[in-house]
C-alpha cells in the first residue's frame, strides 16, 4: 500500500531509477559526446514541453542511446545534430508529442469551442 501511495505522490520509482541510469550512461560517454548530449538534454528539459513522466524517460533513453551509438561508431557530433542543433532537438522532441502538455490544452480548446458551438445552436 505505501509504495503505491508514495509513487502516486512522487511518481514512478522505476521511472526515476531508469532516469538515473540514463544520466549515468550519459556521464560515461567520451567528453565531447557527453558535453553534446548534456547540452541537448538541457535544452529538451527546458523547451521540450513534455509533461508525462513515462514519455520523458522514453525520450531521455532514446537520446542517450543515440549518443552512445554515435560515440561507438565514431559518428561526428555535427552529423548527429546537424548544422542547427535547435532544429535537431525540436524535430527529436516532436516524436514524443504524446507526452506534451500542449496536447492536453489543444484538446481542451477544441472541446470548449465545440461546446460553445452547441450552445450557439440552442
């Protein structure tokens, strides 16, 4: 009973564990890949707009996988993020829009307009 209550308040303990593991994996990358990965991660957390914990963890895992694979293959960082790192991150985060807080607001707006339209017809 207590673990479920704690998770209800704090979030999934398994997701927190996975996130910490991802952070450790990121820190173990070669310095240049680690710096690039941490910079992308920081931007994602500020600008990503992802509110669902499970989506954040999935996105973070995929990001770390990408940088680990790139480091293992010797792929230059610029080939990973391209000429415009901001565009790269925004394209990357678009793949996780199911966890975006704005999707909830979009649904809410559409529902409110539909309701207003019904009221208008009465």
